[in-house]
C-alpha cells in the first residue's frame, strides 16, 4: 500500500515539475534548449526531491523486520 501511495506521489510530482519547466515549450511548439552543464544541473536538481522520497517506502517496508529483529524477549530476563 505504501508503494502505491509513493508511486502516485512520485508521478504527480514528476509530471508537475515537467509541466512547469517544459509546458510552454510544448504548448507553443518550441524546442527545449539546454545551453550548458549548469542549466542541465539546475533542471536535474528539481527532480532530486521526488527521487529521494523513495527512502520513505523502503523504511516503512523494513520497519516490521527491524521490530522482529529487536524484539525484547521475556525468557532471557530472569
């Protein structure tokens, strides 16, 4: 369930960022021009936040395993 929610969030964020950055070029049929590495880095940096959100579903998925691994056992406490 967490992966589905994350996927929806990721797609919405990525589409929104792309629409904001390249929407007018597509609407007015102009080519997208990236004039150098700095401009490419500025575009790539905007996609950085949605990509880093993959840590959330990974953490939620591994949480039950961590709980079982670190469960306190009563038989050792006598």
